[in-house]
């Protein structure tokens, strides 16, 4: 854990899940800049404060030490401080960091699929990597803003672009930026209620191309923030062209399901199977459910889980796990997520069960799979991607 100094005290923060191999910090200069700005400008934090897109709970935990989270708030629930977050892991990190630093704070944790608060007096936005997610969430929160709402966005300089500022300007109101401090910058917007902000374009739908098996020519639904929301990414296309063809997979898991294309393709190819879609993103799981229902029908068997890899899945309960693991954790390149996915997949597979992985060749997933499973096979490869199969012994 690392300490973040704030005007309300020091907070000891950690990411979730803890990874002994990679000690990545749970806050950055953008978080610190936003908190310093709120303290130095004397912002009244006694009203309804909403933190949007907090990554590991740094903003929420620090503000929980201020008056924003003291009991006796105007709302019947007693919650003045609310976090809205798409990431299950981010929510778990927030819970752990609150227990560590502000165990008595009354903080409401919402997902991006929950109904947002009806009124917001202070809005702190941690600018996400996905411009689409920012657009969707600003549209959803905008009706709760009033003329006196303080809106502060925070991000690293590399994360804030002209398009970012245009979104704040169009959806919230007049917008300016601060000077850069430690490669971080603030976005300061003045709400203009009643301004025509246009409709929210999310979720987005499109039709898949031919030549990809069972999902050829079918429709896909993507909520904002899902990887490759407007097109089929080439890695998934390659996996779809090489999915296992044999029947008999009673329990199939689409791990890191994104918009659910892979799991839906497996379900269409084997209608008697039960499919579980898992992702740590609320937006992704909502997309997967919409895609599956559109193509497999309302009566088809499937479950949808927001969670930490397959930690919540019973041991030795799956026959086939399909996985396209990410190799970034926000701005950091990391194999921590892939390692966790592979390890929990092995635990979830029955003896003889198979893990199929698509990945960039340079990532070297075959080495880890061989150590973990005792071996792996190359099913298909091209100059960029490789499809691997590992069998639980």
C-alpha cells in the first residue's frame, strides 16, 4: 500500500486484487490534483457529492474523510457521498480502501448500470480511457446537475484531448482547463441546465460480417466503454474462425466476455450447452446479455456475472472456457489480469476441461499455460495472433 496525503488526512491505498509481482500504485497525480483543488478552493462538500469513474477508490476514500461522508445527511439513506463506477475490481478496491481508512463513512457505491443520483452538488469525474464511456456517463448524470453544481474532471495530460473537452462543453456547459501539474490536468465545467445536449447514442448496435461462423451476419449490442464497440476486433474475428466444433460442452464460460460475441457463437453452435458470461465491467456484461438475447432468444440458457475472473465460479464446474484476456491495466501494460484469468479458469474446469485463449503472439501466453496446465497446444496462428488450448489434467 502507498500513502496519499490529502487535506483531510493521509489515506493508505491499494489496488484490488493485490498482486505481489506488480506493486502498481492505486492513485496517480490526477487524483491528487483533484483533491488538492477541492481543498484549496474551499468547496462545500456538505451537499451531495458524486465521484464518477474512480479507478481504485482514491478519490472516494479521501473524500470519505471529509464532511461528505459524515452521518446526518439530507438524504433519507444518510449518504452524501456516492461513487459511480463501471469496474467490479474498482468497486472492490474502494470497499477495501474505505475499510482501511474510513470504516465509519457512509458511502453509496453504484455501478454505471444503476440509476444515477437525482441531484448532484459536487461532481468529480476521473476521465476514463474510453471517450464513449465518458459520453454515456455525462449524459446519464447531466439531468442531476444544477447551476450551482461544481464539476471537476481530472486526468493525466495524455488522457485529456480536445474531444474530451468538447464532450464536457456539449453535455455539461462552458468548460476550461487548468495548468498542468505533474503531468496531470483538471477540467472545470459550469453546468448550463436546459442546454440542448443531444441524445445519448449509447448503446450502439451493428451487424457482424460474414465468414466468422455461427455469428456471421448477426447483430451485436455494445454499451459504452466496451472494447471495439463499433466493429469486430481482429483478435475476436480470428478466434471465431477457430472455435471448437465438437459437441458435448455442457458448461461453457466466456471469460472476459466483452460484448458477448464469442460466448453467443459457442451457444449457437451447441444449443444444449449452458453458457456463463463473465466480465469485471458492468457495461460489458450488459452488452453480452443484450447480444445473447438478440441472437439466441429469451428462452436460451445463459448466466451473466460481473466479477473477478472466475473466483465466484464453483470449482470443477466448467467444460470449456473461452478467453481473450486484456494486457493493460489502465495506462500500465500488465499480464496480471491474464494470470488471474488463467489460474481461476484452471480451478473452474473439470478434469479434461479445456481453456482456449486468443492472444497476441508476442505476449507468450503459451509459456504460462504450460507451467499452469502442464502443456498447451497451438490450435491456429497467423503473424499477429495465436489460439492456444490447455487441458485440465
